[in-house]
């Protein structure tokens, strides 16, 4: 009986943790996939952003997605370097943490994620596997 109670407690704590994580995760769940010539970056922003979309800053630049915690730049994986710079700039301008939502068109795009991790540890990475 004691083992069953312990097991139920462990399961309950795990489920609570998952619920808290899901509630604070800044991107929505979506099944949007990349279709060449049809799916644009803005479609991913609209499908995944849980915050404000296209927030215009005083210098007329636009943050793709602004949440309570992050300034998120959405970009296709091959534009990884550009996304780092934009996210750092938007974070500085908004007082939020820098983040990128990298749209992966194919599994081999994982190499771009590794480049971001190597180049800039301060940028949070959200992977969107759009394949």
C-alpha cells in the first residue's frame, strides 16, 4: 500500500510539473508544416506565438513575438546567424530575454541549431520541426 501511495505522489508531482511547464512555455503547439512557395515565416509566427505579434519598436523595427519573458525572432534555420543578432537587439530594446524560434524544413537543419548553441549561449532556442 505504501508503494502505491508513493507511486501516485510521484505521478502527481510529474503531472503538475508538466502542466506548469506547458502554461509558461511561450509558444503554442501547432502542426503547421513547411510547404515550398506557400508557407511564409509569418504563418509560423501566427501559429506558434503565445504573446504579442509584430510589436513595433520606437525605431520602427518589429519583434516577431513578444511574451512576458522573451523577445522571439522567428527565422528559417539557414538564417540562424541573422536570427541571433535580431533576438539580441530586440531583447535589449524591450528588456526581455533573447530567443529564436528556428523553423526547420528538414531533419538536417539540426546543424544550424548547433551553430546557434556554439555562437551564443544567452539566446534561448525554440525548435519548430516543420517537416
